[in-house]
């Protein structure tokens, strides 16, 4: 028996299946889990528990870094393209900041409108002490 080949290949069928699914990615794990639920629900549940326990479904550092790559200042070798790229990145960053500020103003306006409505309802209730809780203006004894 060659000990070198057994060190390279996983020992059992479970280890081989796990390595195969890992090679295929998260989608393969999800498909295996769904098929497990279809075939026999405890299998799907066991796969789900295993994926959560082993953190198979967590965002890996590789995925995070590929989704938001830092802007590199390396030259492409073409000065016209580099200038265009830098200007585009600057413009997009400015637009993003403007949009974030716009969203902040929208949240502030919504909060102010909700607060003003609350204060109006409170003032209305204070001016009409016989109004009941549902705001109908009818006293409970009427």
C-alpha cells in the first residue's frame, strides 16, 4: 500500500464527499442540502446543521475581498487610461458620498415628519382630555 497516495486522498467517503463539495463551492453545498431535504428531511437537516457548524455558509475572506476590491494606484502602462480610470473612480466616489448624504437627509426628514405627527397627536389629546385611547374623541361614558 502506498502511504503517499493515502495522505493525499481523504480517507473515508464522507471526507471525499466534503472535499468534492468544497471544490464545487457554496452552490454545491446548497444543492446537496436541498436534495437531502427532498430525499429524506433528516438528511437535509443534518447537512444544514453541518454547514452552519463548520461555517461552510459564512462569508469567506476570499469572497469579501473579491466583492470590494481596493482601488489600486498601479499604472496600467497607458497614461490616458490611467487618467480616465482615476477620474471615473473620483467621480463615482463623489456620487456615492452625495447619495449617502441624500439618504441621510431623507431619513432625517422622515424622522422629523413622524415626530411632528406624534407631537400633533399629543397636543390634540391634551386639548381634548375626554378623548379615548383610539383617538375617536368619544368618552368611554358617552
